[in-house]
């Protein structure tokens, strides 16, 4: 799927406001139960763990990330975000939120992925070969990671903010379930 650059540039600016819109919709519409929390939160945790793993290997604009989850897919942060959102949708028990999150992912996040990949191609000449070997979003089952997760890189990437957002979301869901 390819998006026109003007469209991708425009929706890239909508990513943060769109996120706030999704939070408001989530707060308003969610109707969790203990059962839905038991099904949805583990899915979100897997996504959060994937994001954390990726953040510990990503040295933005310094080096092409090819280790950790980047050995299996090119965009593990986005796949992790999608899993976190899917888990929250399951926990919320609202199909409307599923439609909203799917629309945001398709109409905002996918164009942003394309923009970021264009940026990486211009920064790293080896990106073209990497893109041929490693799928964009769906992980391949083979791969080898030569470097280890680095906590200092995780912290530099401020991925702890995703953990904080996740904990707030869980607290809201539990409060609403009560």
C-alpha cells in the first residue's frame, strides 16, 4: 500500500491529536468486565513488551536497527502499538473502538511508516537490502539478533512513557469494571 506524500505528511501531524481522540473515545465508551480484562490485558502486555524490546535496540538516526525484534520485522514499535490497542479494545468490549483504532492505524500509522522508511532509506544506504530481507509489519520466523537489549537505549528512547500510559489505561479499565 502506498500513500501520496502530501497525505502522509498531513496525517503524520495528526498522530498525536488522533491519539488524544482515541483516549477520549476509550474513556467514554469502554465497558470492561473482569473476563474482558483477563482476555485483553495479556494481549496489550505482549505489545508493550515488544515495544520495550524494540526500544532497547533502536538508536534513532545513528545506526540502522537490525537487532532484537528488528531482525524479524522492520516496524516492531508500530506492531507493538497495534497489539496494545487490540488488547485494550478486547478489554473494553466495544467493537466501535476496534473500528476507530483500525481506521487510525490504516489511515494515519501506515502512511507514517512509509514516511519513516523513506527517511531511513535516505539516512542508511544499507536500508534497501535490509528491507528486502525483513518484512515491514508481519514478522518472519527466522532471523538472528547479534546485539543485546540495552536499558540505557530504552531509557534514552523514553519508552517508559508507553509503560506509564499502559498503567493509566489499565487503572481506568479496572475502575470502570468496578
